[in-house]
């Protein structure tokens, strides 16, 4: 009763910020993302009568009690479906800093869900798997299907699921994840979203997001990088406007975030097709096409304060692996 899964983090081009149901993690709007090849979580789950409680170990880092409880809740839901009662040992390992806006909870809960169902010996269809991953962390549902993924907001647990709009081989968009701070984010996303209604800007974003998704669909269909990048930046800035106008305000950027944002805009004004997007943390995803990756990477590495750049191509969804962590 042991299985391992490898899940990619994902970056949302149309973002999820705010829930209409906290317990079920039903989002206020649909979102669209790409799986990231360079930011991956590997998780091994074993259910055994030898374990007297669930244990969760994150190799090289620590898990808070709150996070342990969140994992236990996911395991409980899976045990109920699998009709088993054994406790689990969970060991998990990231290739990137946890909590740094690189969506560790997305890859973490995607890997946990797929590994736990496999360890319990239950075959689950992809759609249902995304629903279970969503219950652990909303954005985790987008790390299960292949490549470019749409999460339908839905209005019930079963109708809020994710699916692949295009496989990872469809369009070679590069995501250079610029790490400017590898510490934990100040306010966890689940907490930050709770006060979304305090922002006078949130209803305006919600009415704009549907049209933005339609425009994004067209840009994706036409592989129009300039349109894709512009819509992505528009939604990122709109989400951060909401965050920054919440009470209390959520300021996820730091000085370096601003420096990289300004540099991206300046390079674009000089003729380079390059765009940015930022999640709930100070690190920045710089988006470009393969031909301009080397030059942009060189420019990024010349900026003082850039710690590392993780190079991502579009990646497949969560996969089973035989390479166990214990
Ligand atoms: C800003 O999926 O981490 O990255 O469902 O509360 O676990 P919970 O939130 P989470 O939120 C991600 C928010 C975001 C935008 C996005 O990825 O869509």
C-alpha cells in the first residue's frame, strides 16, 4: 500500500482569488494555468496498520501543525472513499522553495492526492481526482491534467473541476521563475482570500474576468504571444489591485519585485516580447518564447537581488512514479 506521485506546480495566467465556499474551496471565478516543468513535488504515501497516526515529513523543510492537519483532512477524505482505516506515512520533497509564491501547495496536494489514491488501490478518473485535489488546495486541481489547464468554477463540489485545454506540447511558452525571496509568504492564500469582500475592487474584477478568459482562449488558439502576455499581466495586476485594497491590505511584492516588473516593461518597450505575472508572494514569473530565453535570462541575472531563476517549460500533469522516497 505504497505509491509515489510527481506533480508540477502551476502558474495561473487568469488567477483564482476568492472563494464562494470556504470548506469546499469553490472559487469565485474560473482560472487558467500552465504546469511548470522546473517546480515539482514528489510525494510517497504508504498506508499501513503499523502506523498509529498519520505522519507528514517535508524533506529539508518543516511543516506547521496547520499544514499537517490539512494533509490529514485530505487523507481522511481519501480513506473514506477507499474504505480503509490505516494511517499513513507521507514523505514529500520539493525542487523549489516552499511558500515562496511558487505554488507549493498546488503541487503538494496534487501529488498527495494521486499518490494516496494509488496507495489505497483505488482507481479514480482524472476529473474526480481534480475535485479531491481541490479540496486540499484550490489551485492543486490545476496541477493534475496535462499542460494548459482550465479550472471551471462550478457551483457544487462535483462541478468545480479542472481539465486540459491543450497538452504541454501545444505551445512552448517559457516561464522564468525569478526568486527574489525564498522565505515563507507573509499571509497564506487561504487566509488572504477570506477578506476579499473588503476590497472595493473585487466585484469589478469578477465582472471583468469572464471576458478576459474569452480573450485568453482566442490568444491561446491563435498562439498570439503578445495578446497572451498582455491579458496575463492585466489579470495579475487586477488581482494584486484587489489584494492591495483589501482590509488589511495584502502587499505581496517587495522592492525587488518592482525592480523586475519595471525591467520587464522596459525590455518590452525596447522590442523584446516579454511579460510578467506574480502570485501571492514576491517572486516573479517572467514569460517569453524560446528564442528570447537566453537574452532575458542574461538580463535577469544582471539585476542585483535576483537569487535564482528557475526555467520552466509547459509540463505534463501529475504522474505516478516508481521512485519512492522511503
Ligand atoms: C494567488 O490554491 O493556494 O496563486 O485554495 O486557499 O489553498 P487555497 O488557495 P491557493 O491559491 C492560489 C492563489 C494564487 C492564484 C492562482 O494560482 O490562481
